[in-house]
C-alpha cells in the first residue's frame, strides 16, 4: 500500500533502520535544529546532512514533526520509569543525578527555540505531546503513585496534579528571572525547597 506525502509517493511499510543509523539521523536533526531552527529545517536538508533519501525519511518517520519529536525523545535517555529508590526524594534526586548539566543546557536551548514553532505548527505540538511530553508525565505520575502507595504523600494532596507544572516552572523561571541555565544543583535544591514541601514530604 502506498501513500502520498509532501508530493512523493512512499510505501506505508517502514523500512528497517538500525538503532545506530537512527541515532546518527537523530543527532543530525538536532544539529540542524540548533543551526537553523524548526522553520528552517527541511527534510531535504536532513537527507543531505545524513546522506539518505527523502523518501526513506518519510517512509520511516512519516513527517517532519514526528522526526523532530523522535529525535528529541531519543536525546532524553533518562526515564523516570527506570528509577525506583524506595523514596520520592530519592527518585527525584536520582533523576537529577543521571542528567548531564551540559546536555540539560543544550536541551533547554532547543526547547526554547521550539516554543514559537509549537504555537505555529499544530502537527509539531501534537507530535511533541505524544512522543515527548506524555511519556514524561506518565513517568512522573508513576513515581508519585508509588510515593502515595508507600504513604509518603497523601492521596488527596492537591499538589499532586500540579507536580509536573511545578517542575516545568522551575526550568522556565530560572532562565527568565536569573538569565542562567538550569543545572543539577539548581534542580536538586528546587525539588527540596518547592516540590517536596508542597507534597508534604
């Protein structure tokens, strides 16, 4: 079965790309995002940078928004689902410890650059939500659910539904207010001073 994407007819069946090759493609996409931004990034440019065909890119990822979202997802190896220290504070601090400060700053710069594009491109917004944001929310909810089951956090604590908002707020506010990038030391302190007290821990 074939479908038409961006004027090209491609097979609906995705080709097989090795994880190593996919990682190379994702890194090239992120490099292009840093260089030209989302609007300036084209599938032609990705194909040229990675020495691949545009048809292969569409066959594997379907669209530019999905390719960008999957590249960003691949760039975030730390998953809360893989962390279980036995305490909420331990889980959240382990998340910080596993994150690299330099990578965190690069990621923050990328996301700042994508904010405008998200508002102008509903398809990008949907792809980022499905592939990047929802998995992060799901992982955090798993950590919080375990904390409730252990009795660390009251099940009716109203701050539970705002935990992800609090964390995102910390990322956004430091850059906006202090003109400084978020790093591990800031996040650990922020979690202890703001999020955990709000949850009664």
